[in-house]
C-alpha cells in the first residue's frame, strides 16, 4: 500500500512559497514498507511529478535495523526485574512546538521527576537507542505537537524511528505525534474539512484505559482544545490501530462555554466558568491536498484518538495540555498509570539501571531548554545537563563585583500638588529637547492597570548608554558604551547583547535593606528597549531584514524619580558606588521638586486641538505594503495555516512619514493625552537621532521581587463606539467573537509554554483569561499568565524564554517567525520589541512595543498588524491593521498642524 502527502503545502503547487521560507522542504510520499521520512534536502530539484514517485529504497535498512533492535530488546528484558516506578521518567520529544513545555509542566507534576526534553533533530537514532535500551533511562516517551506534517523529515525528525522500533516502550503522541502514529502504520494523513486552531470540541470516547475517570459525549463536560489542519483519515486505519475518541459533532464551542483550571496553590476558586453562545464562521481556502469529508464542515465526526492493539502506543489529536481543555491532567495521569501497569505486567525492574544523577532527583530541573536551545549536553558524560545556576556562578567568578549603595526619600502627595507627572517631567527634564531622557509612563491607571512611573535624565557617575547593532556577517554584534563623561568604548560581542547584559547585571550588588522600604521594584539599572531582531538571540535562525535603528539601546540609570499614582507620592532614588563619594543629586532634585509647588499656578495649560480621525494614508503616510499586497499576504498566511505550518501568524507592516519640523516631546505629550496607556514610554537617544513615543497597553513580561513572572498578552481588538449603546455592543461583539477567542487562547497557551521553561512545576496559571479592557480608542481582549520563577533561572533567561512576545509572532513561534520573515518586506525594528527596565535587584518589567511612533533621523514610522487565524477574513485584517495606526498617526498629524500654525504666527508677527 502506498499513498501520498506532501511535506509542503498546496500553496507551493499554485503559488511557490515566498523566497527564503523552507525552500528545501521536500514533497516525497513514502511507502508503508519504509516509513522512514526522506531528508528535507532530497529531491528539491526534481519536478513536481517526479517528487510524487514512491521511495522504497530504504525499506531493507528499516527491516535490518528492526531485527537488531529486537535482539537487543530481548536481552534487555532478560536483564531487568522488579522495576521501581515511584517516579516515571519521560523522554519528551519536542517537534519545535510552542506548547511542549506545557506538557513538560504537566508531566513534571504527575511523574514527580522532570522529563528530559530533546528536540526531534537533537539526537541521532543511535543516541536515542543508547539512552532507551543501554542506559534504560526512560520509562515512556511523549511526542509533542508541532508544525507541518508527519510525512516530512524536517517536521518529524526522530519520531518516526521511535514509533517504528520502540514497540516495547509506552509512547503517547499528541497532535503531530498522533498523526505520526497513524502514518507509521499506514493510515492516510489528509486535510481536515477546515483548520481548527484554538477552538473547542466536545469529545466522546470508547471508555478505554486512556480515558479513565473522564466523562464522554455531549454535555458531559469533556471539552478539549484543538490545534490542527491535518487529520488521520479514519477510513484508512489499519487493523493494528483502533479508534478511541471522536468529536461529538462537527460543531465547535466557544471558550466562554467552558472552564479552566488554576492550580490550587494559587487560588481557592479552583474552576471558574462562564457561559455564552456564538455563531462560527469560516473562510475556506481552495487546496489541492486531499480533504477529509470533502468541503463540508457538518458531515461527520472527526477522529480524535487512537491506540495500537499490541503495542503500548497511544495518540490524541487534541491538546490535553491547553489551559482550556477539561480533564487534561487526568489524561496524562492515565498515561502514567498505563506506563506503570505495562512495566509491572512485564515484571521489569530498574535494579540494574545505570541512571544519571540528574534524572533521579525530582528537585533538579531537566534542562530549562530556553528557546535559544543551547542544550546543556555533554556527550562524553551522556545526559549530563549543567544547571543554569552553575553557569552563572562560573561567570560571576570571572567578573568584578560592583558594590552599590542606594539612598532615597519620599515627598508625600507632591504630584497631586504640582499638576501630576506630566508637569514634573516637562519642568525638570523637558528643556534642551529633553535629550538623553526617559519616562516609563503609567498614563492609564484605571482599574489598577499600573501604579508607578519612572523618569529622569543623564545622571551621576554610573550613568552610561549602551547601543547595540547586530552584525550582518556573523553571530553577535557591535556594542558602543558612552559614559557620563562622554567617553565612548566600542567592542564586538561574539555571544550577543543579552549575554553581555546578563553578565553585567550579575556583576552588580546592592544590599537588600537599601531598597526594602520602596513600594516599587525598580531600584536603578537599565532603562531602554530591545528590538524585535534580537529574536536571533532567543532561538530564531536569522533576520531577513536589517533594522535601520539600533537593535538595543539602554541607559544605565543611577538617579531617577518615581511617581506613585495611587496617592501622588514622589520618590527620589540615587545609586552610587560604595568606593566613591555620594553625589549631591538627591539634595538638588529635592529643591527643584519643592519649587514646583510654588510655580504650579504659572503653568500655562495649552488648549489642544485635534484633527478629525481618518486614515493615515490620506494624511501623507506611506505604507510598506499596499492594501492589495497586504490582503495577498493574509491569504498566503491562511494557506500556511491550512497546511499545518502554523496555528496563528501575526502579520505586520509599517507606515512612514517625514516629520523634520515636529517636536518629538510635544508629539509624545499629545499621544499620551489622546491614547493613555499603562505601559507608555518616552525615550530620547540624541546620539542615535532616535526618539520613541510609545502608548502601549500591553505588558510583555514582568518579574517582581517575589519571583513571580507575569505576562499580559493582548489578542483581539475592536474600535470604540460613537455612543454608549454602540460602544457596549462593540465590546460584547469582541467578547463573543470566536475568532478573537481563538487568537487569544493560542497566545495564552504559548505564553504558558514560555513561562513553563523557567518556572517551578505546577506554578504557571491563568488568573484572568480573555478579559475585555477598554481604552481611549479601542476595546481589547487581555489575558494574564503568572508563574513562580525557578531559582536557577536568571532574569535574562526568563526574557530569552519568551522574547519576542508571542502576541507579535504567532504559534508555533519559531516556524511562525520564519514564515513572517519571508512575507514582511521591511524590518520591524523597535516595533514588536520591548521597552522597560532591568533593575539591579534582579527584577524587570517590559512592555510590547505597539501603538508607537518611532522617530529616527527625521522619519516617523508606525508599525501595525494583526493575528491571522483560520477564521480570518483578509479585508477585515487590513482594516484592523489600519485601525491600530489611527491614534498614533493622528498625534503626528496634530503636531504637524500645530508646528505649521506656529510658523505662520511667527511669520505674521515678523511682518
């Protein structure tokens, strides 16, 4: 029996993939006799028809290898007796997915020992065989979800060999792993009737052990999250595979008609539930690939689970690890119990096991596997994983520790007396074009969204500016360091900027008691931005476009003011080296602050006038992509999604305008007035001719002094209404939107995965899922994810695990960024990166750079875009992108009008 499914999509048959994206992925069908994926660099020069030929040349190799493995397994079975399974050891194969560490967290909690995470191309079969059969280091295997198809070697890697040859080891395949289990035994993998990503279905099952203690059928409460475009065609299942679960119907459910679980240690509420209805819609994309049940969504149920009749191998098409899947943990517990029963039934033991120490201790985190994916594997010592704490301790020994002293004072309610933070910044730091100034500005504090603002300028002897630009030719980049005296040092960073920042922060020590009385976490340190292109230091393979602005720019801040917006208190904080003399800055700034109280009556509050709201393209902005081009890119995204290459793609573009005559600070003040946001920021780097006016409503990641990490992704946006009635109707429309729910849920699961790499097992939770927040011009759908940072994870490693923010990439993150790089015609630059602080006490708080005007060398650029999912409509996506630019472009236009009016007034006066 032979059959065909191609490694790449129908898009390639009709419209070749954009240049640069996976051009070496092959389209080679495989016979059942071989079931060995062909390498991705083979046949790429062959014609389309030639690539459809069946490849059988490797079948005899598979048979010979299988015989060798079988002989070794027999010997292995004779050696073992009475296996002790108090802690079940799992080998977790990561198919480059963005949900793998959600599975990791579940398995860690259930198995009482961390899984070992290995990417599907990280080990050879010989290495896997050694650990599985010689070292006997694992009790079961879990194969993760992932992008692509089980027919393609680039997508599935080692997994096919494991499913073929490890017939006597329990294996659970999830999504792509489930499809691979079917493919190995001869089932056809075809297009689903429609892609289902971030949407829920009710499940009925056969009552087998895989579903112990889980209800079945309609209204049973067994609802699961699905992320897939391909399915196993149940009609082609061979006799050795048995179907175990199906969707109850073709209908999908709204999230708001389900429940989600927060770990008991973080809430007493346990399960929270809401109910709503929805009206699903779908934009079909024509495809030449085989489709399951034709084009009808309502025809039949979809296969959701399988098991092998003689091997301990199981598959689940849905995602048990998703936050919105009910009974997800129970399914992993059932797999653990199946594993224990399997080995006990065989009378196996681990009495002769040769186990690495790091696999025996539940408290040891198996490598955190940051997205940079620098595996801490010493091949000579087999699975000998160095802990991040050891690496940091080694780096500290080679660094000179700088001991700093901190002093501060508080002026009660001063901000309320002098007209607020705007007047404080304008009076103290707004002169001389506000050069070398910063303002992390919580300009929207409603509903507890933010509380503190931080502001200042070039300070004392510790002040410096870091400017980093990635190299075009090799890894790393160029760093420029300008100190307070104007001296500049240049160096090349082979290991990149984040590595430098981590070592620099770890070399600074400040006594805890110095800042214990402060109600905020920032105690001095770095303030600035890291650009989107630093994704290459966080796991992304490359950048297709170079940023014209620096890829990172930060001030080291030693003197600053903090404003508490709850009560108007103003704090002055100063850092200095213990080996030097304290500066007079605290005394000087106190005199200036107190003088503001007496000059508040002299503040001239200008009457701001605003132009009407209209498209920025009608006001002189030019777009990198025309409307037709953007819509075509959305359609390409939909094809990628249909073919399983991604679940969600966050497509963006840039609008630009020359604004030589506009005052950047005035522009920012107008922007914060029109579009106040909790994570706004002003940054001025005159050495780089760069100003950033940011009104972001989105937190990327925060680490507080208690070690709690928090992300607050936004996915789902709709314009405000013109009347209270229409405004409330639009808010409900967003809340009920299945498309926006799917967008949000996918990114929530992605952020749970990112935090799961650096957080204690079981601590990652979602206290707020799909809340709708209202801002000046839009309603947005916001979720909150939190977790307790593991003690071995450094602050920079926490950032590496999650950067760039998943709400700006899509999922799976690495594959999605690869696709987006091939579609987007210009660098995102600072847009989609992060602005915020890295404090000397180990805390940080970073936003997502959206709703932002970047002024570089006299040109204003505004980035905008949106998440493309299977339910997206291309024209609507274009309109949403334009909507997101209106507040920022209107502020630019208002400043231009004001500048022209001032020039006319001056000219008339002179005349």
